[in-house]
């Protein structure tokens, strides 16, 4: 047999059988926000809505087989149920702190009371089940924050945002890789760097000379005419070798192949993650497929 429930734990969420008014807050404000505690009356209204929907659907489906008095009876029952809905709505709107806010947060009840005997209007009242779900699951201490529809949307976003992001970002990554692969493979990356170094040769000379002149060990020698000539010759020779290597066909091919391998690995990792999330047990990389 379980021990007594602590008052703090008991007060965190509303119970389906908790009476209206026993909510630890102002009922008028909670009604305005759509956070009034759930009780047996809510389930009674849902039950009446379901009964009304079933009767109206049966009337439409079996219209050719029902006697005239049956249709009249169903319409009469619909009007009685509408009257019950209207009494509940008027009773609660009178208690609400803001009647406008109450009406806005219980709009589905107004639509469900349209005096047209059609099951579609009554079905809108089942939105009440969503409100009941929010009230039953939303932490009580956060109730004054916003209305119930805001809490529902925020809860859905928080719950599914990971799935949504994965479903959106993974295809974007794969499409981007596929689109950019060709231009990235054709681009001569190291040759571009070499050409840039050639264009800025004088700036590189100046930077090297300034760095050596500021060096206390060789600065005095570098400032002399022979020293400056030597620095320029050595810098030119070094630049020529580096630029020639960067512009070579071999190095550009090596870089292109490396980029291709990186893109393949990235694509395979994204596909493998998707495959495992969908229940797959063995994943073969794209470059392992034959034919």
C-alpha cells in the first residue's frame, strides 16, 4: 500500500476528478485563459457532443431508410443538447474575469452551437479534448503565463522540433552536397592560392623585410643594402617554389580527390543516420554500391 501523497507533488498537476474552484488560483482568470480545472462536467459535454455527432451522421447516412418522425426526433435531440451547451457556456462566461478572452479561448464552443443540425459543426466541439489534454499535462505553476492554445502549440513544437529539424536539415545537407560537388571538384583551390600570392608578391616582400628588420639578431644586417638584396632574393626564390607547387596539376588533383572523399563521407554519415532512425540494421556506404 502506497504512502500518503506529499502536498507539493499533489499540487503540480490537475486531476481529472478535481472540483472546479479547488485549483490554487483565481477561477475567473483561469476561465479567461482556458485553464479551468477539468471535472466530470467536461467529460459530460464531450459525451453529449459525440452522441450528437453520431445521431446527425446516422441521419445523413440513412436518410433514405429513416421514417420522417426519426429525423424530427434527432433534430429535437440536437436542439436539447445545444441548449445544454449554451447554458454551460453562459454560466462560465459570467464567471470569467475577461468575457472577451473567455470567448476567444473557447471559440470552438460557439462554433459547435451554430443552430444548424449538421455533424460538422458539432465535431468542432471536440477541440475541447485538446484543451483538456493541455490542462491535465501543463505544469500548474506556469498557468498564469499564457492561454491554453499557446501552451499547446509550444508543447508540440518542443516535442517535435528535433524530428522536424532532422527531417528538414538532412535533405538540405544532401541536396547541398550534390549541388556543390561539381563546382567544388572543378575549382582549382591551390592554384587560386598561388595566383593570389603572385598578385601580392610585393606585399609579402614588405612583410618579410619588416619582420626581419624588427628582429634584434639580424635587424642591423637586413637594413644594409647587401642585406636587403639578399632578403629579396631569398624571398623571391621561396615564393617561386611555393607558387609553382600550388599551381601544379598534381597538387590540384590531390586536393580535388580529398574534397570528393570528404563529401562522400559526409553524405554517407547523413544517410546512415537516417537509415538507423528508420529501423535499418546494416548500412552500406554509397561508394560500396556496384552498378
